[in-house]
C-alpha cells in the first residue's frame, strides 16, 4: 500500500491527531519536512493521499517549496489523490485551486466554536451541527471554484471547504495536549493577557483543555475516517 504523504512546515506543527489516527487504522504515512529542506515530490500518484499541517508562514510567502507544492496539489486533484489541509495546509490547498488567501481583520487564537454548513458537512462531521475547535491564524482563504463550504463562524466565514473527496480546513482539528503546550510556549507573545473577542488568554486556552481536546479528537476522527474512504491505494 502506498503511504499518505504528510507535509510539515514547522517542527512545532507535526501530524498530531492525524498521525495518531492513521496509525490506529494501520495506514502507512511518511513526513515530508519542508522546514528541514525535504524536496517536494514530483508525482502525487506515489501516495495514497496528501495531508498538510499548519505553520507560521503565509501561503503567499515566496518560499522555495511553494510553487512545486501548489503544482503537486493541482495534480493530486487531477489524479484523484485525496488532499487534506489543516490551517496553512488548507490555505495552500485553496490557493492551489485558484482561491485567494489574504490577511484577516479578525485573527483567531484559542478555542472557538464553528458551525456546520448542513447538509454539505453531514458526511464529514457525523451530523454535528457545531463544535469547538482550536484556532491560531492570521490569514484566511476564499472558497475555490466548485467547492462547498463545510464550516463557518462569525469571525471568519470560511472555516472549511470540501471539493469532492478533498478538504481544506482553516481550523486545527489535529491538536494534542503537547501541541497546545508547545504553541502557547513558542507563541507566548501573541497571546493576549485577557481574552478579547476571537483571541484567548493562555489561562483560558488551558481551562478545560483536556476535555476540549477529547471532544475535538472525536470530531477529527470522523473527518479523517470520511477522508480516508477516498485513499488512492
């Protein structure tokens, strides 16, 4: 069986729950660490699927891996290799499909509720009308042509989209306790001292964090299970 390729853009933003879920299903995966200089593969058909994680950079940054990755993503869609993107990964996927990625007027940091766009999101979310997810972003994407919006909220309306078997997420459903702790440590200067609007303080991020992570893991598992049905074995 071909592995799932997981693109890593930062050492602090690895596969998280996505990797754990793939392991539990005995689905092979390999990390392509662009942050350490790994090359972008030339052929999407070498993989059962393509996953992309988050990162602190912008999808619009002129980085050496940007153009070949966008090319690979377009080929993945053409070759029916399923793609899933988390936050930066979702933005890159949207950009590869011709959508705009731009700075938001309302950055989101912390635990924030999103609402499902039904019926489009039903198969992906197991019928959930809403859930609380983790956010940490300054850019947002518009919807690619032909895509369906899956998730929304009052701060940034495009929280996830699907294009057939492919999905791009603005939010982070892949979070683990270790990732929350690492991000709050490395991104401490970005956290407000008090929760205001769409940005939470460190104290509020860690309040009931384990219960929030457990519920988010159930959401992520449903999303990953639906996505994996399309894997190109």
